[in-house]
C-alpha cells in the first residue's frame, strides 16, 4: 500500500473525480491507516511504498503492476498525469527481490484491469487498458486471458465492477452486470454461473472494489446490500470507510496491490488511484 501523503483531486480522469470537492487529507490518512491495520489484524503482511511528491494518485497501488507467482508485469498508464507512477512501482519490486519484472509495451493499469483467478486472468478493456495488453499478459504469465468489455464510464476499471472472492480452481466472483457489454455478461455467466450479482446501489458505492482472502471480504461500508449475500456463501464481510479516497475514484481494492509470491500465498502492498 502507499500512504496518501500527497493525495488530492486536482484533475479529473474518471467520473468520480471532481476538483471542486476538496479532500480532507487527515481523514483520508486515517481511513487508509484503518484499512492497513485491519489487514494486519487478519494476519496479512503489508508492505508500504513510499509516496512521491507530485503523484497524488499513487495511493491507488493496485494500478502499479500485476503479480502472479512472483512474476511482475508493470503498468503503463493511459493518462500523462499518472505516467511517472509506473517507474516508482517497478523500482519497488526490483528493490524488494522480485527477479522477473517486465516493463510493458502496451497500456495496462495493473490490477485495475487484471483480476487473477486460479485458471485465468480476467482482463478489462474499454476505458483505460489497451486490448493489446491482454496478449502481452498471456505471453508473460502463461495463462489464458479472458477479455471483458466495460461499457459504463463509472466503472472505468475492471476492479470497480468485479471482485474475485475465491481464487481456487472452483473460484467465485461477484460483479455488476450492467457495467459489461452483452457479450461479456454472457462470458461471465458461462464462467461463473453461481456468481454473486450486485445491485446498482452497491455497485455505485464501489462495493465491488473489494479484497477477499478467501474468507474475509474487505469492502466499502456503504455497500451494505452485499453483506448478507456474502455471509450466505460463507464469507465474512469486513466493512471499511474509505469515503475520502472515493473522491479519486477508488476504494479498498484500488489501494491494495496483492503480492502473489507463489501458490497459496497472499500479501498486500500499499501505495496511492
């Protein structure tokens, strides 16, 4: 994770961002720290990426790379305002012993648009990541990539519209169908016939921008309509308040980069959307 030391909204690159709405930075920091501490209380390791001045969106660490079995595919950002973040993330992975760190040729925004399951990479496209990044990721990670078209600009990244709940072979996801094209909805229905389908109010609360360790699901507290359905499936919802970070268009998942060192491992890395 990356502390929101320099977080602010001074430009708009997604529908959630409004420079006219000021960020309460002390509150943003307190909310971020609460999420970090909750991860640690659940037994997870949290590494912190040092924020850099002039990069207010570094707090959204998930966008900096995708890590699968210790291999790191870096990011290439769509907007110039975020371009320099890619180098900061690559430097961190190299410095922390990740031996295979790839600088991508095509635009991808890390786990914003790549969701990892046991068998595939689910890959969003339509607003940020290039479709060409899907083939690049497939070649690098050696696992099939399933392309999914996003059609609602509010859900500009895959991680705003879909969450992997269980990444075992018989994995489970939750998602919001209207965020996807007709064909992509059909693909999701085929791959995950028993998926948890979110309603509009929970999607608008960014309830799908969540992180699951296979049992605990950390998600925005405003997405209360997901709590009982998650419990019915054997998960334990862990509500958190990240309303200040929502002003930049992100919530729990956006600020959490998962460090998948190998099979069965789960760590999280914190950075800034």
